[in-house]
């Protein structure tokens, strides 16, 4: 099976989408026929690429698709129905006039929502402006009138919170709502994989901790809450973008510190690396990469661990 992604991707050498399919055995990449395209040759463990499934993939989402692929031959929808990240797929087959080798297919893909990964974070750090000016090397100003934001232990989705942009010679802070409206609720996480953000409204979300949730502990009804902080960075940034006057956090593949708790992670930046995202002074695939081993510290926030009486 051969596929050519269209439109062009931001980082063609990172291709987790295909490798996450349970029936993909091997992947080889090469240059596509057009500038900005890549060609992906995929070998399957099971030969069901042309099979059709009788189970509908669901209702066509109302938002824009995430990927479009095309290739020679014929393609069934069973391959996409088995992909863990695909929420909906539209497969079109085009029969050649004279020969089988003129057959081709095109599929449009909508990915599943990122799920309830990071929907809670904190910003309790005081004296924010002095810290931001030091690490961003820019004067920090409020957009419009000064905000009445106060440090908070829990910032929840749909609430307004401070974000930082690079505007002219200043770092501009504004209070903006978390999560733009989507067909299934607020979009508070957004996949960064293989996307180009050079023309988007890029922002930094300041934080000093964030939370992830796993299955309840034995005897508990509530999910287990884990609090993550960044080693050597009491204040750090989360990469985000703004759309429809609301912001969302970008996500990527999980780093080794996150992997035991979730199959995705938000894009985390050290205090000094924040300006790289605002100005794209490094390649996007480097900025939007998983946190390395040892970058994060995690403690169980709920239920609290019992005290060690013999410690």
C-alpha cells in the first residue's frame, strides 16, 4: 500500500500516525511527486486493506479534516476502522478506464479528540511579570486594562486564564477563555503532530503544574489525580494557539515520564524556551517534541498516600 499525504505536512520525518495502527508491519518514507509531499510505503501484517466493514465509522464531523491521503490501487474502509486514532474516514475509489494499474483511492481522515488528558492546571506563582520579562527578554504588558487575575491552584477548561503573545517589542498578556467551541464540546487539547503552525496565532500558557487522571484506586470512586511539575522550572510554558478568541493546548506523543499515565502529553517548554515557540526560532518538530526522561516530577494528588508511620 502506498500513500501520499496531502496537504503537505510540517514534519514529514515524524510519522506516528501509521506506526500506531496495530496491523502495520513496516514503514518506508520517501519524497513525493510534488514539493512538500512525502510518499509512505506501508506493509501490513494482515491483508485487509481492501476489505469493507459493515460497522459505520460514525457521523461525519462538522469540523475540518485532519489528514487526506491518496494512493494507487483500491482501498477499503476496514483499515481505517481499525486505527485507534481515527474517528471518521471517507474513502473514495477511482477506477481506471483501461487497466487495473490506473485505479486509485483517496481517503479523508478526522482524528478522535485528544480526550480528557490535561483539563486542569495551576498557576500559583507570584511576581509573574518580573519572571516573564527575565526569561522572555521582553517588556511585559497587559492587553488593555490591567487584569485582576490572582494565582489559582486549579484552572479548569472554559475558564479565562492568562496567555502570552509576542506583539511588536512586547510580550502581551491577555485573559482569554480556554477551549474554543467544537462539535463535541470545547476543544481544550489540539494535536500538533505533523501540522504547520507558522501562520497560526501562537501563544504561551504559563503554568507551574498540571494534572492527569487515571483509573480509580481500589476502593475509590473518583479517578486518581496525578500532579506534574517540571524539574528545575518552577514556572514553565505550555504551547498553545488561539482560534475564535479562545486558546487551546497543543499535544504530542508522550515522553517517558508521561507514558505510564497517558498516551499523549501537552507540549511543555522550559521558561527560557518559550520565545522559541512565539517566534519559531527552532524547527517546529523540535519545539513540539515530547518531554525527555527526567524532565518531570509526579506525585499522587488524590487519593493522598497514607503517611508512613515507620518512616
